[in-house]
C-alpha cells in the first residue's frame, strides 16, 4: 500500500499483479489501485495471474475495481463478512497431550526442502538480466545442485542432522481473539492480533467456541539439533564465511522442511491429509487443508507465547531451550500452532 505512490513517483508505468493470503480484492481496489497510475490487478491465485498476463498481451487489462452492489461499492467492513464456516467439526486426534519423537530419518525431510528459497534466497543464486535462461539453468545444474547434494550427504554422514519433535493435541475453545487451551487441569490463554482492515482475520476465528462444543489445538516444536549449529559457529570463527553462509542457509531451509514434514504427519493423524500437494509449489501455496502459524510471524507475532508453549510441550526433552527474549536455542528450531479448519490460510496483521 505504502509503495504505490513511490512506484508512481519513480516513473513506473507497468502493471502490478498483487495476491497472496493476506490480500483481498477490496483491499487492492481501494488501498492500492488509487496510489498508482498504471493498472493494479488482484490475482487470487496463479491462474488469475496467467489470465491477467493474457489480458495484458491482448491490450484489455484493467485495474481491479471494488465489487459493486446497487450502485455502491461492496465492502467487507467486519469479521462476520469473512463467512468462516462455523459448522466444521473438530477432528479426533490420535492422542491427547504431548509426545516427543527423536528417531526421524533425515532422508524423510529433504523432499520438503524449498530448493528455490534455498538457492535463490539463502544462497543468492538469482538469475540476472545479463544471464540467459540456459546459462542460469547450467549454473544450477553444474554448480549449485551438486553443492546442495554434497551438503545433504555430508550432513547425514557426519550426523550433523538430528531431527527431533515435541508435539501434541489439546482441547480448546475460542473466545473473541483468544484461544483457551486446556492441559493437566490448567487453561492457557493464547491471544492473537486481528487485522485492522478487512477481512479482519484472527487465528482464534478458526476454532470453535465453548458453546459450539470446543475444538482441538495442535502445537509443535521441531529442531534439527545443535550439532549443525556448532559446525556453523566453527566456520564463522575460522573466517570461512562462504562455507558459513552456505551451511547456515542450508540449516534454515532444512529446519523449515522439518516443520513442513511434521505438519503433514499431524494432518494425517488428524485425518485431514486427503489433499496432498504433488510438488513443493503446492506446499508453498498451501494446497492442503489447515495451516501452521509460526510463533513470531505476522499472524502470531508474540514470542512470549513460547513460555506457555514450552509448558505444554516440554521441548527441553529434545534439547530446545528458551532465552530471556523467548527465542529458541538452538537457532535451527521452529514452533507453530496448527489450525485444522479448511479456511485457515496464511495472512498478515
């Protein structure tokens, strides 16, 4: 939203396509289109983006406009207009409480690594305007991928990867912006922020209230262990910065791959894994039921919630601890709350 006037002032005049879970047609039409001179188009998915490109080639591309009803813009002023299905039943978990898993085969994780995020984002191998598609493909196949495969093998052979999980299922109920989670006779209140503008989403909306019969909240803390973190620190202290950056980026993406892998395990356990993406693109675009929201990320930014989460899951048993700032150690660890509702997707607050 803030960037639109900057683009205009910079003299840009090409169309801009906007989409993603945090955006709506109304937001794009009312908050983004007016600040830019050229067309701004809302694309709900990749197929809508392809259609927009075809319209551009045909010279028929137009900026997204607000939906109109009875001659007036049709806005979504509040939560009720999100129309979250309140009839969704709560799945039956395989157990109540927590479990620790320490015998995960690292080979199970690698299919869930987002290679584009690793190669382009973490490692910086992006195609430039001076590089042809063929040259870039050759770079990936002859240099980047072999290095990745070598890191994978050495991490396994050197036992640098020790994937472990603390996870569990708990009875819960929502109340406004708060999810009340029950465990061992105590109740823990996880409060989440709500979007200030339409569609005014909040994670608590995806869970049933006490009056609706309550629900099931699922949580996890995953880590690939401290061994790889120690190797990363050794490289940094030895001024081997290239190897340090490569191994650090690798560790971050493998940690996220473990989270994606275990999220799928939990969806299977909850009986909501019928929709399984065919490739990594499907995982990135959430082509499955439910969503995992990482603590410290836009929809649940409060890291102080880690204190309650650690009480529920006891991640100390798998070697994960908390700093005074509620950050997890080792760094190669991540946490999440799992919402099973079919409408639960990523969004920003």
